[in-house]
C-alpha cells in the first residue's frame, strides 16, 4: 500500500473542511479501505466529530517528536485517528526554527504511508506553517467552499498558493477539486456564486454538491459521522456521492 494523502484546505473559516474530512474518511473506511484521519487543527473538531480521545498523544506530540505512537484506533472499523487539541496551536511557533520546517509532516508521514490506503488531513483555517506542512505532504487537495459573497476572492488566493507549491515545495500535489458545501438551492445568491465558480474553474469543481442539511450539523454533537447518524438523510447521500466522485477523480489523476 502507498496511501493517497488528501488534504482538506481553505484558509477561510467555517466552510466545511472538518465536516467533509470526517464524513469522507468514514465513507472511505466503510468501503474497507484502511484509512487514517489526521486532525491538523488545534480546534480538534475532527477529533470530536468521531468521538476521538483528545488526551491521547496526537498531532502536536507527533510533529514535535515527543511520541513514538500518535495513532489511536476509533470505534469506526478501518478508521484510525491522529488527534489534536489546543496544544497544537503552539506548534506554529515552536517549529519556526526547526530545520526544513515546511517538511516535518511530509517526513513523518512517510513512516505511515505503507500502512494505509488513504490518509486524510483536516487543516486549520489559515495558511500558516501547519497548512504549509499539509501542502508539502499531500498528494491531493480538496477545497471545500461555501457559496457566499467573498468566496471567489478566497478561492483565487488558495489557487495561487497551490500553484506556487506545485512549482516548488511539492510538485506531486494535485488539485482534486473544489467541493461546494452548505448549498441552498433556493438561494439565488448561492446559485449565482455556484455558476460563477463553475464558469471560472470548470472541471475543477466537483459535480456533487453538499446541501445545507440539519442532520449534518447535528451529527458531530453525537460524535458521529453522518452515515452513522442518519444514513438516509440527504446529507449522507450527498457525502456518499462526493466520495464516489473523489475516488473516480483520484483514479483519473493516476491515469493522467
Ligand atoms: N452541509 C452542511 N449543512 C449544515 N451545516 C453544516 C454543513 N456543513 C457544515 N456544517 C456546519 O457548519 C459549521 C462549520 O463547518 P466545519 O466545522 O466543517 O467547517 P470548517 O471549515 O472545518 O471550520 P474551521 O475553519 O473553523 O475549521 C459547523 O457547525 C458544521 O456542523
Ligand atoms: Mg475545521
């Protein structure tokens, strides 16, 4: 096995990075692929989202070289976790003077890559050192985005960053696509922005769309991904569709 490493990144906050990472990780694991979810955000939301243990040695200890085994199993079959908590907020500063500080995750992850089919990284809402580490370590990136007014500006920015990373720190990085989240089909503004995004970014936008769905928002408070909380909800169905499309897009990117 050589895991595909997929990061969920967008410097904008609250666009559905964590929700998407947790739900897609669970659906991939449910297809019996050996999967690892790395919580790379000090908020620790993806750790909570699958009822992970925030006290277990996690991303912070791993990145700073203070644990040999950051991996915890989860109650979800085939899904492991490297957890995060507020300690990780210090990593940005503590690692500032580390040698090759942009490549710490890339180095660490090579030790694990043979053990998994998929490794998913939930990034914080910034373009700081943690996100740069994810960009250098990943084979693929998905950009979750909400169809709101300022979204286009934010997307242009992260697209430029990706191009810069591809031209230097990580030539292997491939854009899997932009995934529209929390979409309200009754909102004219949502429709207009989705049209704009598709016009600008064409096939780089997932055809699957994640609707705004109350079950998706409720699930984390039960420590459950949507397919375990309400598998028949439109939210669950949309994440299953998006995961199918993601796997197709990965295969296509391999063939290219
Ligand atoms: N499709 C959806 N329908 C309804 N609510 C959603 C949906 N997706 C996400 N949410 C809710 O929106 C909020 C933000 O989502 P989420 O935490 O996934 O975003 P994020 O990009 O990870 O945020 P941050 O930048 O803070 O890490 C959460 O409360 C989440 O439950
Ligand atoms: Mg998040």
